[in-house]
C-alpha cells in the first residue's frame, strides 16, 4: 500500500491525472494560439524554462493539471479582467522576470 491505496489504484490515478493534464494543456494551447496566432506566439516566445517543481509535479496525481488550471485562472483574473491582452499573458509566461 502506498498513501493508503493499492499500487494499482495509485498508478490509475497517476495515469488519469496525466491524461487530464495533457487534455487541459492542449486545449489551453489551442485557445492561446487562436487568440494570439501561432506565428506571433513563435516570434514572441521567451527562453524561460519551467521550474523543477513543475516538472516533478508530474509524479503527483492531478498536480500538473491543477498548475494548468492555475495558469488559466491567472489569465482570466489578472490579465483579461484588467484589460491586458492574451499576448501580454504569453510574454509573462515565457520570459524571465528581472528584478529592477
């Protein structure tokens, strides 16, 4: 037993969480590409890499999916509701922020 459940159940949760993550990530990517444009996204993409914590979240069921949904919430609540554009969100997500 791992975390109070059988190994098979844990593996099933992991796989289902990964499938949901990829589904939400693909849908979010399609949404952004329709609103920004694929060429514009390629030209304005920064070189920011994901943190190690985000990469390790694949090992925790549904954690990666929750990170994607968090990004969707940031887009809606912080950027779109304050009058910013989808492109400004894309730049925010893909560029390193420097401290001034």
